[in-house]
């Protein structure tokens, strides 16, 4: 799936079950692999590493869970995430 980064910001995120998870706020990008790793539903403007870690673990969605990114972002509800 190819998507422009600028098109993702502000999009609503829903699970396949119809549960709203928030809006895309920030993206964590792995520059070495050239891909998005995580979508955050809160800004990553953290005042400490602990606060940033909390946002990444509690207010984020692994990009591997994204099924579709069109008018909305549709994500899987399955716990396991495919590893490459």
C-alpha cells in the first residue's frame, strides 16, 4: 500500500469492528527501512522520555495493523502483528 505521508495526518482511525480509535497526529518513521512504524493519536511533544514512551505505548497504533488508508484509516483488531 502506497500513501503520501501528508495525506495521513488528521484522518480518522477505525477498527474493522467500527470502533473509533482517534485521529492521526504524528508518525514514527524508520528511516533505515524507509517505512512508517507507528501512528500516534496524540502529539509527540513530550517533555521527557518517559512521557514520550507513554504516548508511544498507550496512544499509538503499529502501522503493520493498517489494512486500508483511504478516506479513513482502517486497522485490524488482531493482537498479533506480522513481522518482516
